[in-house]
C-alpha cells in the first residue's frame, strides 16, 4: 500500500460517495439531477455561491478539497475495468469526516451504505488477508436476447464473498462495466450459490447465481451454472452461465477486453436465456399468443397415415398423431418412434415439432401444414435423422377416418412399392410428392 494512496474496493468508495450525495441533497433541499456535473462537484463552469459538494464538504470539515478530483475518481470507476481504486489518504479522511464518522474503521463498521460483503472484502484489502491463495478468478460468459454474447469477470474471495462485473459494449461507444458484490453460500458438496443485493449493484438490481463444480473446485478449469435476475427493462430473466478459470485479475481484464468469441462456448449458450414478459395478464386467456391457436390444435387432433417418397422412388410409411389440445405429438417413420410437442409458428400455417434424441446432438423436425390440400389430405415436411440416414423432404398424410383407414393399412415394412397402392392414391402422390 503506497504512502500517499490507499486502495479501496469500488463498492466501498461508491457507498461513501452515495452517502455524501444524499447528505448534501437533504442539507440543501435540492435534487442532484437538477445540477450540472460542474455545479455538483464545484469545479469548472459553476457558480461558487450556489450549493456544490466541494463547498458542502469544506463547510463540514474545515478542510479544502478539489471538486474535480472527486468527479475524476467517480468517473474512474465508471470507465475502468479494475475492481479497486486508489485515493489519497488525506482526501479519504476528509470524505469520511464529512459523512459524519470519526475515521475509516468507524465508517467501515457503521455505515448503512455498505453491506457486510463489502465490509469483508474491504477489511481483507486493508489487512492484506485476501491473497491469491484465497481468490478464484474467472471469466464468465452468457447470452443476452438469446444470442448476444456477454463477457464478465467473476471473482470469489475466500469462498465467502464474490464480485461479478459485467462488460457491455454500448453500440460503438466505450465499454461499460456494471458490478455486483455478493455473498457466497455453499450448497451441498458440489455447488455454490451467490446472492447479489441491489444495494451492492451499480445497476440497482438483485441477482442470483448458482454454480456447479463437482467434487473439487480447485481442479475445475470450467464451471457451469445459471443466473436469475432482471434485464435492462426490469423484466425477470434466467439463463445459463460458463465460468472459465484464469490466473489473476490482469488476465481477467485482458480476456474480457478481447472481442473474440469462443465458438464452443457460443454454441453451448446460444438461445439459453428466457425473459419473462413485463406485462401481466388480466385473465388466463391473455396468455394465448393467438385466440385461433387452440382452435387450430383441436382441428388437427387425430391420427394420420401417409408416405414419404425417397430418391429411389420407394414409399416410406409415416404414422403421425396429434394426441391432445396441448399439442403432444407422436411420429413413426421407418419403424422409428418419436415423441414431442407441436407448436404453431407465428403465421399459424404450420404445426412444427422438434424431437430431441437421447445422447444425440442433432434433432429431428416434422411440420404439418395446417390448411389441408384437400379434405383430410395434408402435406408435411420432414428432416428426420435415423441412425446414419437422413430423411429430408415432403410427406403426404391422410387423416384417419373410416374410408382412409380402410385404404391405408398398418405395416412394419421399411419401404412400400408404388405398385402395392390403389390408383387413386398413386395419383395424389404423383401430384403432390413427385418432382415435376
């Protein structure tokens, strides 16, 4: 620690700064937002006789202070990627006395503007008790708006508290760092939970983070987790997190300044964010995306049988079922069974089902056109993975009724020859499936 300066955590200084502003505002019965930066801090183009923070501090302490220095220190926190700030010892003493405290320790223990977590970190900085043997440094990643990639710094101190600093590139402007300070709560033998209060956040928003580290955190270069908080519009959000361990704070800063994106992390996180709407429904029907959707699903409920025409001019049997008004789906093709949920797309002209396959990174998709080609006759589109084969193209389906059921019998065959079908059905296949 230098003779001239003392290191403080950003959140400690921000708490002291906020307390002084509140005292100044109450004393002068004035709103901070009505003052220019120059007038507030008392430097540059301002009126000396009107209220300003510089004069307020000098009046309460009898000590001279540079208003521009106070402004610069606040700006330094806003623009820097560091978690600590250095301030002159004599200035720190003046600010603490102006806030109504005897000294640094009195302020640290008694101010309501700093939390227990900030006190713990600040005390560790002062005593030098927080060293690299008790600190874990991570670079964090998550997605905003389901795809926009966000980097952050996540630092755990002595497994008791943590700071989370999130970097946002605001368009073409300089990057802005938003910070949280929170408490670490071990959860069982393999996970950690963190609570970040809005009082210790530069965003004035609460956030929860849960991390899984397995059986030994010291041997895990990558941690996986999830967060629950609020977006910029104050809508509740949840999403997945990746934390990658780095050696020290300098490497943290270097990594988050780099705009490069790890494609492995990006593909893992892509679309892994859920935003809760900020408008509450007056009744349950208000949650419907469209008043027509339930009617459409009810119209489609039933069993369907039909064919896919492969490139060798063979027919592959398809059995499809919309089970209920929830849109639960069953599909059987090439004797492979799929189950899933069907969702109507925005334009409401297709019912789309995606089928995740166990232990597979790929998925199959089946869509049914809502409007029939003819009575009880529907066109479908398939992208189905079966082993090493891919079925990709159109299918023709007849909705089951007495007439259709008698003409399309169940079969366990993988392929059917066209010659096995009656002529009227062949005409439909030729019209809707065969290439012109």
